[in-house]
């Protein structure tokens, strides 16, 4: 099988809608990237089908920097090697909550535990009567599917169309691809197909990724630029990147080849 891309970079977002962290390697399981969207804040004013507070309502969320208190323990499941050694290769377990404890640096430089009531008060500033509640889930609280992928070619093309430098982080993907084809949006061609990422991980590409106002927010300043979503909506059917479901779990590293399985 010939490679169609390499992994340009890997990202996870410990708290939904807050700033992400780049990883040199990541365990990608059936539930998504290990530690991705582990926490989220539920809002009393959001719809039941999508109850989360996000940057769409509170733009400054993007300026909060979550990090795992014990990064070495949060890198992969604690029994990964032992589980893989048992034929035919067993599914590993998630780590203890203490191993996956998260703290958050606020825009002012405060460092608070993710469950600190002070953090909830900070996030609620300016939201009126909304009540916020911390949620935790070992299944990544992604919008639609466990894993999102976007090519750097697509991000560059959108920047060219808009006449601006496009920060790929606006798209909050887990896996950024460097396609061997120079054509932007070529990842769309793999919808309905299965990809091997690295030596083991297999991902079924299910659908194109419908975009929302989050891509309008600058990941460094949280300033809104509506022209970005407008361009994606009008020129690209409102979609950029693709969603996938994990069929075979495994560790993926930056620079890994990506091949079409079928």
C-alpha cells in the first residue's frame, strides 16, 4: 500500500473549547484520542442535544490553557503494553482520574484545578443567569465522531481564498495531515474508505466535517472573523476536513505514514 499522506501534527483538547496541546505521539482508541475532550462545561442555557458551553458563546474560552497535572501518566493507557502482549491484543483501560487530573491556566495567569469553583465563576462572567456544571467522560466529548482530520493543504487553500495567513488551529482537528497530493480538500476523497495511520491504528473515514462559528475565532486572541465561516459555507458546502471512527486502536506519532487500506 502506498502512503497518501503523513501525520503533520497531533492534537488533543483536554477541556472542550479551550486551547489544545500538540503531542509528539498519541494513543487513539475507540473513544477518540486518549485524554481528548475529557472535560467539558455544561450550560443550563444550551439545548439538551448539545449542552456544552463553547467558544461560540464565551469566546475567551480559547484563551484558557488546560494541561494534565501528570503528563507522563496522561500520555497513554497505563496497561497498554501489557494488554497488547496478550493475544490477540486486548483493549487497554483508561487511567485513574488522579492520573488524568487537569489544571487550567486562565488568561490572567491563575492556575486552577478544572473542578475549582473559581474557574466556573471565571467562565461564567458575562453570561447572565447561565449555570455551569463540570462534566467528565472517558469517551471524548467531541461534537460528532471520535476523531477529526484536516489537511494542512486545506487550511492553506482557505487562507489563500481569503487573502490571509490561516492558522490551522482554528479547525481544532486531532490529526493534521500533510497530503502527498498538493490539492486542497483531497481528504474528502477518502470518505467511505479506511486508512491505516502508523503501524497499527485503523480509522474509517465517515463523513466531511460540517463547520460552525468556532473556526471564526482566532486561537491566539479569540477575536472573531466571520469571513472565514462565510467562505467555507459559500465555497465549500460549509465543510472542511473529515470525521473518522477508530476500528483498530494504537499509538500514532507525528511523521507517521497514512495509507489507504480499502
